[in-house]
C-alpha cells in the first residue's frame, strides 16, 4: 500500500440518485477517482450503511448494495456500519493501520451525516484527511438546501480544520504520482500553543485531575486515589513545587483545552480536557512537540489501548520494554519514534 486510501462511503443504490446536489458532477468525479486509483495502485475501500431491520436501507433489501456505477471489484474491501462513523466497531481502523495507511481521500454520501463523521473521526484517529471537490453530496433538509449544506461543510467546517479540501486536479495528481505533499492545516499554532505560567496552574490541575479520573479509574480500580488523593489543590501545589510548568505547553485558544509536558527527548504527559476531546487538540499538541523539540519516546499504561493507538497514529511504536507503574500492579510500556 502506498499509504493513501480512497474511501468511498455509502454510495448505495437507494440514496444515489438525482435528488443529490451537483449529481452529475459528483458521479463523474467519483468515477474518475475510482478508475485512477485502480489504475495506479491506490487501494479503494468501500463503506455501506445499515439502518437496521425494518428500515429501507438495510442488508437484504433492494437498494442496500453499492450503486453499479461504483461497484467494488473482486478483492476490494467493503465494511458495513450501523452508525455515521465508519470507524466505530467495523474493523476499518484496524485494517487501515495494518496496511500502513496514513492518508484517506474521503468521498461519498451524505455530506452532513456520514461524510462529516468520517472526516472528523478519521482526523482524530490521526489520519491525514483529504476531501476532493464535488466528491460528496447530499439532499435538502429542513434547515438548509443541499447546496448550502455542501458549501457549509466543504468550504467552512472541514477546510483548514479537519481536512485538506482540494480540487480534482490535485486529488488525481496525488493518486497518479503518490507524491502529493499538501500544506499543513493552518491552525496558527504559534498563537494557540504557548508555554505554561504559574497563573495557569489551577486550570492545569483541573484538567489533570479529571482526565486521570476518566482514563485510569477503570484500569486501577482505586477510588481512594481517584477521589481522595487526586485533588485539584494538591496537584497544583505539586506542579508548582517541582517546577513542572517550566516544561509544559498549553493549547489555549481563549480556553485552555489541553497540555503537554516535555523533558529533553521524552513526552512526560499529554492530557486534553474531557469536554474538548475529539477536536484535534491532542493531535495539535503532539505535532507541535515533534516539530519543535527532539522528542523520541514516551511511556503509557499498557491497558490504555486508546492512548497507544493515538501515539501510533503520530509515529510512535511499541517496544518490548515495560515496567511496573510505581505503587500499582499495572505495567507501563515504552513507545519510540
């Protein structure tokens, strides 16, 4: 695999029709991308949506299969989903990681539902998300016309936040030559990510306390630690006394949403406030660290599978090195770049 995958989402017979906005342009562009991907060896992966028994769009019903204009060829993978995100309980994430996929070209239906979920969830899983022009579509809804919906997501919500929204020429060039290097999403990190100060310590402690309770209570099963020992005031005092703020950087866009602490080549801590998870804060922090400091390793709890997958998506890999977490019966594992 080249590292790039063309993802074709929910182009099923029941909903692929001329009620879709820009229908002819959408279908022409999608056919072109699929044909060029097959010609140049970029893998095409298909997604189908199942609304469940008794619904029109469900397995076994006419209209459930992928539209004949885009039908998979022998050997091409098809994943079935029951929610908007194709990454939820389908095996898609694991498959893409096993194949070394880094970049997903997202196409299909419908813009505000499953394509929006695909773009945002794929971004949070650490994939580089590419959205070619007029390669997703939708129908009118009670709030917006189909065209308004298309432009709202493609030109405002996703662009420069979750995805690189590009024209067809760029998308085809990426597939044909596999040498496309898009500009980095302009998050203006220099203004968003800054060094911590003593004035930030109460907010830092608040993030640490609640994030650790959410992540580790189910692993350590220690309510005394989670709810008695782990307190905002004591954590704030500890971080001030030990000078931990000197090596800490904050994601601050008017609200401090996450933090990362670095010592020499090691990422010591990376936490995001529970209410702002899923918005790319952790990804921005770790990429900032990689771009500006010689970070090369970190330790994480062996049972924290979500954290391990997150770090793997950002270029770290598990080693055979592990040790007991101090004061517990659980192991932490070392990950290296």
